[in-house]
């Protein structure tokens, strides 16, 4: 036999790229950049206690993200109903927990106050994505749209009485995004928009006019205060006062900010919940337009990389998970930043990776781990197809 007729084949195991070489480094850069901005902002103005604990939560989240990254996300489809059942069970349990600041949202744990509604966002994404894929040929039927929206609304109706209107809105947004990326017809999406518009009019307008109040008085106020510029607010009107102090903080920051030492609104407690809901106002006062622009640029980078993962996903399940995470993060950023500058309702939705809070940070990191898993699987699948074509 001629030497030239011998064909050398590469070992498929050796040809398989390492998962760590297939991660998205720019996504990691955006995430770590946001965490760094959070730590600097919290440490310089709110206090080292919050910065230290935020660092611990970020470390725990990074470890969880690494573990999820190495996990094949496609296997989660098998546990879609388990994920939804866990969402419901955990959010019901909190009603038996001790009340904190007039709310029952947390389960006390040794290292953090576990907030089921935050973890429910990720569980809902997994559940609805799995259910949508499981419908197969019935995916675009009206019954599938109804089922997915009903499951999301049930979760939202359990979360809202905690009370947590903001997270309830996130649940609905996740469901709409999954339907959108699943290819639901514009006719059905338009019908959903009309139904939500009608519901808002009934709850916020017609109901109160007839003496029927679905929401409590302070909840209605939090949802409508942004429509009226705050003037001469006092602590007796907490929503108006928060918004007024937030606008003062951001406005006084100017181009480059007043520095950590000069950020009086947060440092002297003029701005309530500065470390949580209004951390963007603290950032604006301390580091001005430059600091705010840097953080928003990091969010833009993160969103761009998520869109890329969405397009690269090897299957519909990965696409829907990426679409759900994209909607969750984008909606929270838009709502939180808009709230602090007075163009959106005051809903208490955290700013991802910037707001202080263990549950929010952990959930965001786990979501990033899922996105990296989708990215890795897509890259490895593409590499496998390339080897087949070249063989």
C-alpha cells in the first residue's frame, strides 16, 4: 500500500474545544465591570458594610455562574414543571415569614435574606421556555399563548400581594418576550397589548372612579407619581419625597459628579433606600454624567452580547432562555433608571448587579452562567459540524 494513500484522522476527543475557550469574554467584562461600579459606589457613599456584603454576594454569584456554565442547559427542559412548581411554592411560603418594613418577601437564611420572587424570575424563564418548546407544532396556536400568559399571571398575582408590583411586571414581561422570540403572530401579540391596556385603564381609572380599588392607595401613588413633577414633598409623602431627592441627587452631580465625599443626598440619608432602589441616583450624584454613562455603556455591552447568544443558540430552548434573560435585564434597567429620573413609576425593581441585595445579585449571575452555557454549547456544536464537513 502506498504511503500517500494513508489518511490520518484527528482524535475527536482531542479536536473538541475546551469549554473555557468557548465562553464570551466581553460578557464577563461587562458583568465584572458593573460589579466593580457597584462596589465603588456603595463603599464611597452608602458605607463599607454594604460594599463588603455586596462583594460577598458577588463572589457567591460568580461561583454559582461557573458551576452553571459547565452544565448542559438543555437538560433543564425536563424540569420545566418542577421549576414552575418551585416558583409557586417558594412565593407562597413567604406569606408565613416575619414581616420586614411592611412586606413579606424574604426567607431568613444565615448568609442572606432569600427573596423567592427574585429567583422566581429565572424559574419562570426556564419553565415557560420548556413549556413553549414542548408544545411543538402547537407553538403558534392561541392555546399556547393563553397557557404561557396564564402561568405568568398566576405567578405575578402571588408576588404582587407580598407586596412586589415591580417583580410582578417583570414576570409578565418575561412571558411576552418568550412568546415574541417563539414567533407568536403579531395578531396575538396585538391582542395581548390591547388586553393589558384595557386592564390598566380598569384598574387605575375606571375602578377607583367607581369606588373599587384593586391596588392599595400607596401602590396607586407609586405608579402615578412620575406623571406629576414632585414639588415641596415631605416625608409624609414617601414616594414623592424619594423621587424629589433622587432628582436633586442626579441634578447636583453635573458632568463629573461631586465625588464620594460630597454626595450628601445618600451620605446623610436624605435619599431613602439609596443602596437599593435608588443606587443610580447615588451614582449620578457621586460621579455625574461620566459615571452614569459608563454604567449604561456596560449595560449596552451586556445586552449586545446577550443578543449574540440568542442568535447563536443551537436550539429553540436556548433561544427562549436567552430571550427571557434579555427581557428580564432590559426591563429592570429601563424601569429602575427611568424611576430615578422621574419618567417611570416607582416600583422598587433593583438595578441588576448595581443595587445592593444578595438574591438579585445571585439570580443575575446564575442567568449569566446560563447564557455562557448556551454560548459554549453553540460554539461546540458549530465546531462539531465543521469537523464533519471537513472529514
